[in-house]
C-alpha cells in the first residue's frame, strides 16, 4: 500500500473484465444424433431457443447434445443460423401470395429450401425441436408452396398419401367444405 503522505499513484489490481468481443468468441459444440459435433459461435447459436435455454442452465458446459437432429441436418441448420445472424429474415406473409418461393422470400432463403422432400421434412422437425421459429416458418412455407393451387389428387401423389376415403365419403367431405373451394 502506498504511503498516504506520498504522491506515488496507488496501483489497482487488474480486474478480469470480459468485454463484448470476448463474449462473442465463446464457441459451443453442438452434438448431433450420430455423435458428429459442430463448432458454432455462441451468439449465432442463440437463434435457437432450445440452445439458449440449455446453455443458460449451465454456462460452463459448452457441448450441447441434440439427440433428435442428424448431423447432415444440423449442418444445414447451422448454415441457416450463420447466414441469418447478421441478416435477420423478413416475416413471411401468410397466406402465401405465390407458389414460387422467390416471390415470397429472399433468393438466399428460396435457394436454401431447394432440397429433396426428405431433407425438407427433417429440417422442419429440427427447426421445431431446436425452436428456431424463422426456420420453421420458412420450411413450412416451402411445403405450403408445394401444395398451393394443387388438387387433392395432386397433393396425394406429391406426398405419397393413400386416399382412405370411399368415393361416397370423399363426395360428402367435398360437399361439407364447398365454401373452402369458393374462396
């Protein structure tokens, strides 16, 4: 301690203050169903409400298990979060004004969902499980665009759905829901 009579400056111990830049540099490891791990900056991963909750529960734990998401799908989800971290997606108008996704969302988003049907449905499940609302909205909008303007028969064929109605039951349903076709 310095002498009170002395004009020497008193040295203060340096505090371990974490700056904003250091906070952004925290890297989380997301562990997929197949045990594949992916590094992602914490601030990007916070787009997922599930990850935010899990990390918030124990901030010393940087490995986040995601047992319901396959590695290939998680990689695609991380691509989405990384892009939209600095480019927040715009709200998707409902109902869709067009079955052409490029008229509904950005070119990047439209290209992102140009995937095979199986991957699209896996992305919907992952977005729902990880609680990433904009990704869930985007993937569901893609499915809606695939249905928009199609007949029930075309939809059944597209999604490989068996028709379990008898012709009489189908006619009764059509009659009950005639108002939907008129709008």
